[in-house]
C-alpha cells in the first residue's frame, strides 16, 4: 500500500511537535503551522539572537582599492578601542639558547596577578593593568629578569605588528678591567654595568672577590646602539675610566637590524660579497 502523505499531514495534531533539544519550550508548533507559516528572512532569524535593547548602526559599505577590499573604521569606535589600552605595556620575552620555553601559565605565575597577559606570538605580549599605579611601578623597571629569560618592556604603541619586530638584543658577558676592589659590591657593579645594558647577574668569582683582574657581569645589550669600550666612573671628588671588554659579541648589521652578520657581509648591500661568503661555507 503506497504511503499516503496527505493523510499523514492531516492526522490529528493533539500532540504538539516540539524539537527534542527544546524540551522546555513554552510554545508548541503544529504541522499545519509549519506548512502555512511564511518563511522567515535571514535577518529575522539572526535578530532573535541579538539583544532587543541594542540597535547597531549599519556597517559601512566596503570598496575595492587596488587588489584589496577596503573598509573604513569609524573614528569613534577607534577612540574607544584606544581607551581600552590606556593602561597597557608591550613586552618581548627573550630566552638564551638551550632555555626551556615558558608556557602561558608558567609565565603568568612568575609575573603575578596584576599582570593581565595577552599573547601575540613570537614571544611578544600585551600587558593590561587595571590601575595606573601598577603600570608606573612595573614600567619603571623596564626589563624583568625571569631567570631564565628576560622580559623586555616598552610603551604600548598603536598599530603594533609583532611580525615586523626585529631582535636587536643579546645577553653578553662583559669585563670591567682593573676595577679597584672597593667598587666590587654587587650593587656598585650593576650600576656601572647598567651604562651599557641591563645587568642580569654577576659571576661567582666576581661576587666572592676571588679573581681580581676584572669583574665579570652578564648584561642584556641592545646591539643597534653604540657599543662603548670604556666607562667614566664618577663619585664625589673623583673620577676614573674603566675599560669594558665584551665576550663573544655577535655580529650585527645596522642596515638590516639583524644579528648574525655585519654591514660588510650584508647581502642586501654587497650581493657579491655575500656570494663569496656562501661559497666559502660549502
């Protein structure tokens, strides 16, 4: 006997048809209503998920510029977005070769509760603070030693793109040569070393004054800045110069702002020299 679909549709509808996922629905829908009800527009369906108290302005009309689609953001919306970042800092985590990378949870536990951390990728983070006092206190440090690793802080800047950032810092051991021993206190050594970078730690012999030829300090240095070979140390009524030696200072290109080669071997400035270098490595 063929299936009578007309009889099925006109069957008694004493039991409401309620979807299984909506067992707590307050209204019922009959088969007749399903057939006769006009279809809803997409906007009407989506509108049910929106708050009736919020009426959004229509989106701006996009256009094509060159090979790209273009959309214009309203200035009011942009200003409100800037306000959300008024108590923010940017940071970049630097690890030495062999250091174990931090997980987001490990890094958050080291920094404390006042830091609201937003990972951006490639070791870059945004840090949001609820109070300006917290921001000022942490920003004063500039660089945070995590042991291992350094978190280098900078002021928040708009339109920041972490993919365009270059690495210009390196952690180097420096030697303060022939420094008189009355200056070999840890605080004094770090003050002198802070001239060339951010002091991280002092080696054991220097801390224990077991070796008097030079004091050895690990310093985080920005290689894009001028590197000084001596420091003028001053105190009340006296001043003297201290020679600074850098251990295993890596090459740095001031044209590419990249660690690993210098301007002489830069393939962008000297293509032929780069070819000769590449042949020598083979």
